C-alpha cells in the first residue's frame, strides 16, 4: 500500500466507526464519543488498547498515557497494548526532536533520561537538556556536564550554561567569560580573545564589540577579516552558504568565503543566485535587479520577479517584467523564444505556453512536446516560490470539455478530469477543494478523497479548511505539500 497517513486515518475512522485523531508508523489514537474513552488502533483497524485516560502518540508503537486521580495528574510511557514501560507518576515528558531512542522525564523539579523500553539512562538530576545530535547536558551542583546517549559522562569539565551542538561543535562562554568552541566531548577546539557572537558560518566567526555593540568577522585563528564597525552581520543559512553579509548605514558588504575578501555594495540586501551574482531589491519601487560581487549592475532594478532554478542539473535565472519573461543560462543568454510564458518549473523540465497551446519544454535541447487536450492551466503566483517550495506543484488543468483535473510534472494524470472546478491553495498545502454539481469536497495530490463532495461552502482559514453543510461545519487541518506522509 502506498497511501498517506492522512488518508489511512480517514479510512480507519470509517472502518471502525470512531474518530482516529492521529496516525503514523502503523498505529494511531482513537476516540469513542459514546464511551468517552481513548484508545490505540493498528493499521488493520484493531483496537489494541482502550482507557479513560488521555493517550498521545509519540512515534510508532509508543504513547504517553496521562491519568487524573484526586486532582493529581500522572503520566507514563506505554506500548501499543497499554503495557507501562515507566512507572505511572506525577511527571511530564520531553521527547527531544521526537526522538525514537530517548525521552526526558521531569518530576519534583528533577529530570532523568530513559529509553523507550523503560531503561534508566541518566538518573534524576537538577536538570537535563538535549544538546543536539547525540549529547545531553546534565546540571549538577550548578554546573552543566556532557553525557552521551548511553548515560556516560564524557569528561569532567563543568560549564556555567548549557549550549547546543551543530555539526559536532558548540559555541560557549567558558569559565573565564571567553568565547570558546568545544567539541562533542567538551574538548576545546578554539578559544578567542574577542566576543564571538555567531559561529554558524564556521570556520568564520561573527564577533561583537562589548563596548560599541558593533560587529566584525574573524577566522578560527583570530585573524581579523572585518573590523568591528558594522551594524549587522548575517551568515547565509540556506543554499551553498558562500557568503556573509555585513551591513552599515543601510549598505551591505559581502564577505566571500571563496577568496576571503570583502566586497562593499550600494544595496542593503542581496540574495545569491549563482556565479557570484545576486538579486537586489528596491524598497521604494518594489522592483528587483541583478548585480555581481563587485557591485556592478548586470540587470537594472526594473523586474517584477527574479529567481534562480536548477533544472536538469543546470543553473538558470528566471526574470519577469510585466508580460516579458526570460530564462537565462550560465552565460546569461535567454533560452526562451519570443512570446513564451513559463507556467511551471520542475527539476527536469518546464511547462510553457506559446500562443494558445501548452508544452513540456526540455532545457537541455530546447525540445518541446505538446500537452494534448489541455485548454488552460491555473498558474501559481511567483511569490509561491521560497526555500520550502523550490519547484511548482502539480498543475490544475482544464480540458477541451471544460472539466478540471491535475497532472504531474511528467504529464501523468494524477487527478482525473471529472470536476467542474479545482481550487488549489498557494501556500504549498497538500489539500485542495474540488467542485462537482455545486457541491464541494477535498482531495490531496495523491488523489485520496479526504472529504466527500457534499458541502455547500468552503473557507480557507490559515491552517485549516472549513467546510459547511446544512448549517454544520467540518474542519480539515492542512498538511504541508512536501510532507506526503509515511508509507505503510
């Protein structure tokens, strides 16, 4: 079976006649409104455990059971059959990153770490924090000590605060109030005389002057790469992370990691494209242009939208100005014919429109293949694209008979052309509304029926879709488009 967790939850609810409120990893939680009990259900619809206590799903076949007796709330971890894996006690749980290996129990002001079979890993201590990757910080006698997932203290060094590890490193303030980078075993990797403010661009480090509050840049050997004279300093958090941006009086200076040089610019914000090219946005006109690393204007700030795409392994820049569109290759040559519009961007191809016909377009050899019996395609606005939506969704199409369906990037029909209308949402949701004979229902991009086509109206309300029928309202929570759900 290749159905989503979302659809499995709906099928199980119909099969057992009870509301399945969550499902993943082969198990879900269920509520019986008649008996006011909660339970655990497996993928076949078998109720494996029931209780009047609260049940919340952690992962796969592990759950938290919460009961209230005489005003006292007690909790424990159970398996799918209700077997208690920890003592039922007045405690709360922290599942770091929804880990399927370790869980932190907190009670009476103390913390402990258990595994999901009930084995005590780290005994109750003043406090325990998940430190990232495979480390915990444990507070004892007002000092924080590093522990591994097996409950072993990795060294004897105590720190004043807990910190978080990324890529096996953590930026700390040490015992002598110096900035220091430590490894996963607490060992000193680098120590600095300047105050290090941010280490996300390691091995380059953003510093902050304690007196002036100004920012600068050094490397791990404490060589000064930029004096502490800037109002802001920001590393790149996405993409290739080639640059660090330092700003002063509304103007950016770009530090290139490649050649370790600073490049002043006359613009406040720059967004990297490729080959040391950047988009620059004009706040006053709302228009965008392109500059190079030296600050030279390559395309003036007169475009409505500019963005880079990687298609068939090659980099391209898309520019749109009113009805004019260009797709530039690495040599900044437009590969589109005149009067061509791009409808959708996919990792291996484009959908384009020329005159009144739609085509699949290959950027490799510029070949086109007509999309048969497609009269129109609902287009997505350019601001749909962001770090979470790198490419277009499957497209909503209308055929020559006036019926709507959805096709994927390869032209495969994933939702049949049987609907009077299809309303897809522009914030990357996996759900969309279908209309047939003046009634509305809900499908997802796996063509799974989530709500029957029986509703009179629908309303989009941020995280939920509201559907009205006979003065009654049903609610469907959105899932993100990229989260297609685990397969069974």
